[in-house]
C-alpha cells in the first residue's frame, strides 16, 4: 500500500473520508441507542428489567455481528462493498422503526444489527490498512478516527436525544436514519481517497457463481454470484435477530418445574470460544510469535469485556438514574435524561486530540506506556468514575436528587479511561493480527464488545433501579438513590482491584506481544 498521498498533518488522505463516514454511522447508531431504553419504558411500557435485557441483547448482537461481517469481507465481499451493504441496511432499519409499534421496532433493530456487522469491523480495518507496518502514526491515526466516532455520538446525544424526547421518538429515529444515508454518500464519493488500501474489491471467490454440493453432484445458481447471494441471504438474519432480542432467554418445564435457558449467554460464549480458538489456530499456523500474539489478543478481549460491561451502564442504569435521581435543571431548563449521555462524546472530542498528540510525544520521549498499562490505567479511571457517586450522595437534596455535576465528573473519568483503552485497542488488533485474517480478528474484537454489552444489560437488571421498578415494586426515590449508589460504588471498587491485577501482569503480557507497542 502506498502512502504517496498524505494530508498536511502527515496522515493518509483516506483517513478523513473514513473519519466522516464513521462519524455519521455512529450518529445513526447512537441516535438509536440514546433513545432506546426510554422508548421501551415510556412508549412501549416495558418494565425496567425487560427493557434492560432487550437493550443488552440488541447492543450485544450489534457487536457480535462484525464477527460474520469481517469474515464475509475477508473471504468474499471485500471491505468497500461490505461497508456499503451495511450502510443501506442500517438506514432501512432506522426508518422501519417509524412504524411505531413493537414489531416494526424489532425488525428495524434486526436490520441495524446486520448492517452494523458489515460496516463496523470493516471500516476500522481499512483505517489500519492506510498505514505501513510499524508506522508510528498508526495509534495517532486511530485516535483521530475515534474522535470522528465520538463527534457522531455527540451529535446524536444532543440533536437526536433532544428531538426524540421533545417532539417524539419517531422523529429522533428518522433523524438518525438520515445521518446514515449521509455517511453512505460520503463513503462512496470519497472512494478515491482510500483506493490504495488493500482488500477493498470484491474477492475472486465472491465473484464466482453460488451453488452447493449434494452427494457427488454440484449445483450452481447461475443468476447469482456469491456476493449477491450473501447480500440477499443477509436479510434472512433479520428475523433471527428479532427472536433473539425478544426471547433472549428460553423458559421450559420439566416434571412441573420451570427452568430458564440463557439462550443469548450460551450463544455469545460459544461464539467467543469459536473465535478465540480460530484466532489461536491461525496464529499457530503462522508460527510461535503469531501464536503468542493471538493468545495475547484473546486475553485483551477478556479485559475489554470487563471494561465495557461496566462502561455500558450509560445506556441503561445511568440513564434511568439520571431520569429519577439527578437534578438536571440548568437555569430553569430541564435537560432530557437521555441527553446526559452527551457528556461522554463531548469529553472524547475535547480530550481526543490532546491524547492523539500525547501518544506521539510520549513515544518520541521513550515514555509511552505499554498497551497492558494503558488498559490498566483505563480501567482504574472507569472505577474512579463510579466512585464519584459516593461524593454525589453527600450533596443529595431533600428530594433525593444528586447534583448534575455527579454525572459530569463520572463521565469525564469514564471518558479519559476510554481514551486509554478503546482507540488503542483498535490499533492493537491491526498490529497483533496476521494480514490474512485482519477482518476476522477485528470481528473477534467486536465480539468482546457484544459479550460486554449483554453482560452490561444483566448487571443493569441487578441494580435497584432495574430490579425494583419504581411504582411497580414499591421502589421510592430514597431507596432508589441508595441502591444505585451501592451498586455503582461496588462496581467502582471491583474495577480498581482489577486494574491493579492487570498492572501486575503487564510484563508477561508484553512478552506475549513480541515487541508490539
């Protein structure tokens, strides 16, 4: 790959095209995310626990889908076609929700899940392929790309949140869909800027005609090439997503006793085992160094799960906490509860460029922390953010409402923790992975987000605000505030201990990475 065309800032021109394309895709995703829990609770009249499980299942599937999307792009579709297919499906999904009932919502969520699977993993893979191996600008480039993600999130958590809660949820969802169409337009019109990245075109195997074997006979579908068959077949995954969101557990009776089968849990853990095994197997085939790097990647996937299971309380328990126990009045204006999620992307945009420069400067000084230490410091800050609620509790008013500053400082610490971990993780995957499985490895990385999001939904059902719906199970503002604070502070202390354990294990992890920084 040639880097002959570079921006004045020293990064490939294609980075800005991908920056804005991803920005609008994230506008679409976060536009859905910011309203979903409140829409389920307030419009569809779901209980807190059911809403949290549906939210967790949806966001889990959103991040599980890139496992398939990355693999299909690697083998058949190529990165450009996969991204465009994903953008179209996501736009359709947002507009389906405008139907206004639960069935349309679930169909739309299914289309968003499948579309995100094709879009998310592969656009991040292209960013990595803009840079040569061992290019010191790569971490900085991914941090810049991450700023684009969070500008989209910032716009969604302000514009979409305000429009959705002020004028009606359907208008918020429609605005998010329009953003995705704009992202698709930018990605296509700017295609010359990233044309030198490897793996963009539809693969040779994708251009073959589809078919199957029955015994010794091979039957070929002449009208359809493989990439076309995959595109049509992707639509069949939408009803499957519908069922998994609605029925993420399966109940049955044996001899009069009721049992609950954790369907989503089993599926996600089985996928994790399959992907981890596939990555390590591929590493073994490449030699001892790649084997060790794949083992390290799997360990980092587990650490990532812990971080995001706690971080993703933002869309569930923290939003309902804001709705019920946070004083959101600012000079007479009441901030919508969903809009409190805007603090995270706001701080990402505010601090992101500082971090981008900081990593380069620290590298030049020889003081850049190792990847394991960055993960440790990120989780430490996440834990400290949750512990801020203990301080906020001391300033609760007579109505058991804590100051808005509680969430401001909580999200600030969560954001700085995120900047130590998330963009670095994206860059790390592209450096640890053999080139021939780059998309699959990125899909595996996003699978760890899937498990984290579902685990986050399960954690949310265990908090007082979710397990004891106010008005339904006797909850009060007093008990709700106490329960939220107890759960959040417990999460905080557990994360602090976990951060210390990672720091203690940093040397063995660095050894497994064989020089990757």
